[in-house]
């Protein structure tokens, strides 16, 4: 018999498949835009539920929303928590964070950091490949042992996500 899985990937958002968390959307992200930037497993259906367990069909995302992925045969369900960016922009210019060079041959410099913060790096499948504590205002992130492709870098201070950045490894 065929076994169908229930999961999502995304080129727009970081998808942590171990803890079932999707990061990178904002509280102003429209439901349809969010769903259109997810790549479900073969035939899977996607449903967003609000904090009370009611299905959402329109509007924007809210704190407490979850994504339910149901396999094509209905046997498997996976629930993803949405880790929303409460700041609506997440732009480099607003946060003072700079990443260079981009594209890179393996090493990225991240400047404008606050000591005590955190840098997380996810590959295109949503797997976390780096999780660093920030000790200075500039940190080096190595992608030397990673294949060419797109990576998502999340930068946070001690309290909240500051921004998300896409980096291309040649």
C-alpha cells in the first residue's frame, strides 16, 4: 500500500520540520498569500485554524493561528505552530542588519547585531543548519559545508525576531 505524508515546505518561510513551526509570516500577512507560499506534500490539504480552533477562510494571520496539513488519504495530520513576526516589515533597512556578500561562496558577514541575540540558518527544505548566539556586533556565518542553494537567515535580539533574510550560496 502507498503511504502519504502530511507536511509543507516553503521558499518564503522557514519551516522547522522537527518542532513543526513555521516562521517568517507577519500578523499582516493575508491568509491566501500565506497559503500560496507553502508547498504541501503530494495531494495534501491545508487548513488554518484560529486560536479557538475555528477554520479561517479569509483575512490575515493572527497570534495563536495554526496550520493543519492533512495527507491526501486523510490518515495523517500534522499541526504547525505559526511563529509570526509582530513587526510588519522585517526589512534590513529598518533593523540595521546587513548581510554580505550575497550571493556568497561560503561565508556571510552579519553586521548590526546586538550581543546576546541569535542567528538561525535554515536550508531550502526548512531544516535548521546553524543556531548561533551572538557575541559581538559582527558575526561570521559559514555555509562552507553546505551545497549551493537558497538559505533563510533569521536574526533575533533577546526578545523578538528582528528580520529574515535570504542568502544564495553559489
